[in-house]
């Protein structure tokens, strides 16, 4: 597990801003281009989640994502992965994570007990595209 987090942190520093569906420009504005859809249209969640923002995801990538998060000014603030704990084992590797939101400023990783859309316990991997001080743009 320690190797996983060390690898993830290293990847977040060098991750490419390309997504399998196209370049960063596809998510530069809210709403992003297809195939992304608003998460609140897919599962019973509010349009804006305090601490995360307004989320969009390509439904084909569920439950893991990537989810692209926007602040109240429609600015991309983070790319989020939600990895079910049941998928974590010593052989689990996450190579070439897509970072559709662009360059990564810093990374947060935390546990979540489950919520609509990803009901089982999982980890959130948040690749922030804004400085720590700008996280306040999604606080409320």
C-alpha cells in the first residue's frame, strides 16, 4: 500500500494533461465537452458539493473516474479519482492516470465511507490544479 501512494504521488507530479477522450481543452469550460456529464444528473447528489465543487464525469469510467471539478466561477479546480477499497490489493497499480484538468499543483488522498454513485468504501485521490489557498473557491 505504501508503494501505491508513493507511486501515485510521483505520477501526479509528472502526469500528462491528456485524457483518452481529448486534450485539456475538452474540460476547460463548464460544462465540459461530451462524453462528460454532470454527476448530479447521474446520481442523487447536489449540483455543487462543498469541498469538491461541481463534478462532471464520463459515465463509462465509473466508479473510479476521473471526475473533473469546477468552482462557482466555472474554473477547473481539480481532477478526482474515487477508487473502491475492494480494488486495492498488493498487485494494484494505477499507471498513466489521466489528468484532464491540466497541471497538478498538489494532491490530497483521503478515505470516504461511501456516497451515492460510489456506495462502497473508497479513497478519494484529488489532484488539485489550483494552489491550496484557492481551494476555498469550492469550500461552500
